[in-house]
C-alpha cells in the first residue's frame, strides 16, 4: 500500500496542518493496538523536543494510548536517542518521540520505536497506517482497562549516566573549555550537564527554548553562532546538536566546521586501532565524500554506501554486522551504544580521541582533504524527467566525463518537489560544469 503518513523518519509535517490532534489521537490508538501483545500491563514512553505544538501532540497521543489500554509514561523534553534507550531500559512496549528534528518550530512529527529501541519496520508502519485510516475499526478498552498516565522525574539523570558510561572510566574532560549549542531543542538540559559532570568548563548556547526558537539560527544546521562563540571564548571545541539531538557537528578551536564525514573518519580510525570495529568497515550514504572512502581505504577500512537516510544506514549495519555508520549531516550511529543516531555520544567519542592523543581538535578532526563536491537542486514534478530515456542517456554521457575518479548522484528529494544533483571529483571546474549540464538537461525535460 502507498504510505500516506509515514516518511523515512516517522510522520512529519506542519503542526495543525498535517500533524493535528486528531491524527495524533489516531496514531496513539493504532500503535497501541499493534503493540498490545500478551496479557501483561502494556506501557509506552513518550518524549518530545521543545516546540510549542509538543504539548498538543503529547496530550492527544496520550489520550489515544490510554483509550486502548496502554499506560503512558511522560518523559518531557529529551533527545531522540534517549527515548530509544529508555524504551529498552524501562521495558516499554513502545517508545514515542515528538519532534521534527532540524525543521523549524512550525513543523512537528511523531517517531516510533519498538521495545528493542529500534525504529519500526516498514511492515509494522504499514499496519499502523491501515489502522490510522478513519474507516478502520479501533478496539477501545473497557472502562476498567483504560490506561493510566504519569509524568516521570529523574529520567534526564539516567540518560546522562548512560552517555558518560560510553567513555573509559578513567577518562575525564578536566581542563577543557567546551561550547555546546543545544539548538534550543531536546538536548538543552542533558548535554551541558553531561559535559560538566565529566569535568569540562561548559559554555552553553541555544539552551533557552521558548517553544518558538528551536533550530532558529542555532544548532548543527546553523553553526555560525557557535563558530563565533568558540573564537570569542577561545574554547577547545564546539559541539552543535540539532533539535532532537540525534545529529552533531563539531567546531574546532579555530572556528572551522567539522562535518559528519570527518567525525566518522575519527571514530572509525580510533576504533580500528583499538580492535573495536565489528567489521573492518563502516556504513555511510551515497552523499558522503569520496575523500572519506579513499582515506579509509588506505587504512584497510571499507566504506559501504546506502541510500540517503539514517534508517537505510542502520538497516545495512544490522544486516551485515557493522557497528559504525552515519551521514555527512552528522547523524552518526554507534550501535555498540545506541539504536539510532546520538549526537552527544558521537561527540564524546571524538572527545575521547582528543584527550588520548593530546592534540588540538583542528588536527584530530582533519583526517582527509574532501574532494570538491557540488550539490544543487532543480525544481520538477515528482521526479518525472528521470524516467525519460533521452534524459538518462544524456546523464550517462555527463557521468562518463567525470571518469572513475569522480561520482555523480541524482535523486528525487523525499521532502520537496526537487531533484538533487551532486557530483564530486578532483577537478572542481569539471564537477561544477557536469552539475550545471545535468540541471540544464533535467530542466528542459521538466
């Protein structure tokens, strides 16, 4: 069946547009029915980021779950990876995160995790979609079996302790000055506190959420404020999270941005040296820089590529036994610790390398020289030009111009009516020409 509600990362859209109280109520009822298995008392944990609409969606979801006999534990603002972790540790049947990640406050979303802490399979999402449909019958609980809801305190400390335990016991951050940008989002409490408890001097920005300012000019998608603050405070490192704290970007002591490709290189090389890689390789997407692949290849570490989206990275990791994977955007999955991307844990792994090697972040986090990479979008109607044989022949000819030393990736966006065209290679002028020529070919056919 076609997917009306679920995308590549749960259900997402404009609050009171696509994401309404009615939809949230129905999602709670549908997911509650699907995960109502066995005779035990069923429970769901619900977390959220700091968007104003989170209150509305949280209450509607709660009503939906209660109506089908599930108890609800409300955790308040917490990072997405914390919800995944707590779903497992609290023996919940289901975990829910209310967030639209790096999107502006007007949007919101619903992410679902199974009792194992992993995002749901396509098959389970399809079953939930079927029950969301107003024509489907919801089996409401009897009056005696309606669920109960309560808000839990102290869960932040549980996640902080979990994150700290991913580091060696003897390692601390004494003497380090760290600026952490929490994007006015879900990590605004736990990230600064975890770093402080490890001994760092912490300067927090983007840590005053008001319901409207999540991701606004702060966070991993807008690192300029953090770059400025790192230089101003003469900090050793800057850590930028996104709205739900499952992504991270690093700013070195010079104020330069370090993306997910460089961070994966740092972690992969360190874990390879320590014999911690489950396989001699990592998983990334088709958008990761070819420079990363060449660098890792020189160390005897392979790079497997997937479609764009952390769910595809994770699926490949689980299927083939990898324990490090991620995206250029900073969504890094370390499956020894987490079942989804975790910005804080990824940052801690990088900090561990910095402490062990005793060199500046600018040296630690510059493992390879990225190849020139150009990404541009072209407006289109549902990706239709890519079905045209003449268009594809022209694209093949342009791809041949890059040769074996370059890459050309063309894909319809999953969220916008555009086709994304990315090329990379050693010759920047050639790369830019190929991208412009591809856009010209697609535009004429659109």
